[in-house]
């Protein structure tokens, strides 16, 4: 059986392409740890034909590495472009997907006592402090942990603040309730990653198609603001945040546990971070309809 999985993985690697997706380009919309184990997700961008996305239940450690000894599932998109707004239902990780192909390495088993799934780029596996390969995450064992010390615990990668969800308290199964199914990418992502909009149950739930519609902003509003942040890393007690216009910027800073430690509106360029301890933080910057998240290292 292991030879079959190895062969499938090799063939898939030959046939798939680098998706060139970014963090937050997909979001989880469902999770079942009861048999048959499965999950669902929405894509916010067009997915090229033959794109592979990896899904692992390995927890994320505070040292910036995956905890080993758990499983990975491999999903490959169909032979045609998958348009933005498509919801993919993995009804059974052992081979039942609403579109595309899904298989596992034989060790993918979601614990009913709480577990997590991370989606990432197989050509840019997160690790060594590099989190740029993450797409999305879901944690089913209550709030995110400080570290992954067991198969059911996980820290939240700093890059996934705003692009992941934690269901609290722990429950076996959960699905997004489709309460918001039409809106911009930012509006849909915010609604989907809000645990208040999820239905939970210790009995298995049917993964639901929400029939999402992604709307676009007007041409005037769609002109995105660009952000730069420096020095980074910083040890001076401040960081400069520069935008492509002179409008005020809403700044929210989160620690590695996802706790908000700064929330302010910045009219000048300099942000005071002297109250923060050395470590890695996620900085969420928003201006009008433009939102971005950057990693900040404080020494």
C-alpha cells in the first residue's frame, strides 16, 4: 500500500504545477473528524488546472516548524481552471472530493478529541521560520496553543492571523453556516473565519455548498494601497509604516497566540512597539478596502 501512495505522490508531482497562491487565497468552510473524515474549502482566486495543495494535521510549533508523526493529504485540482468562489468538498480524505483528486499518505487521521489542518504550498513547505507557504488553517481544539506538544495541539502561525479559524470549545465537527455567501473577498474571508458563523456538533455534519458569489469593488476603490514596514527586524522600540497615500492606517498587532496586543489608528508613519517583548508578531494593516498582514520581528 505504501508503494501505491508513493507512486501516486510521484505521478501527482509530475503532473501538478506551482499554484503561485498567497496566504489567504483559500479558507476552510467545513471539518469532520468523525468517519468519514473530511473538510471543505473555498478558493478566492482562480486555481490553475493541475494545481496541488497539501493539507496536514501536523501541529505548528513555536520554533517555526511542523510537529512530526502525523499525516498529510494531497489535493489536485481538475484539468480545467477552477474559478474563484468555487467550494471544494472533501467528503472523505480517502478518495471522495467534489472536484479534483484527493488521497493521503496513509497517516492522515483527524482526532475526535481535537485536531487541526493546515493548507500549504507543496513547493514552499513552511519551516525554518519561513511561513510564506501557508494558505489557511483551522484548529478544532479550542483556542490556539502556545506550542504543539501533542497530536491535538498547535500554535497559530503568525502569517495566518486573519487567515485561519479556531473553534472554541472543542467539538468533533463544524461547518460554516453560509450566513454570508456574497461579498468581496475580504468580506467573505472575514465572515468565514468568524467562529460565530459556524454550526458545531459532536455528530457528523454534511459539508454544505454555500454557492458563494465574489463581488468586485468599483474601479476607484479597487486601486489598492501599498504598504511598507521598516526597520524589520527592529530593536529601536518603533517601526515605520509607509503607505502609497496620506490616509490614516488602522494597525492591529497580534502575538504568536493570536492575541491582539496593539490596536490603533496611525496618522503618522511611526508605530510605537516599545511595550512588546522580543519575538515574532503579525501586523494587520488596513486602509479603506485594502487589508494586508505582515510579519514583524522584534529583537
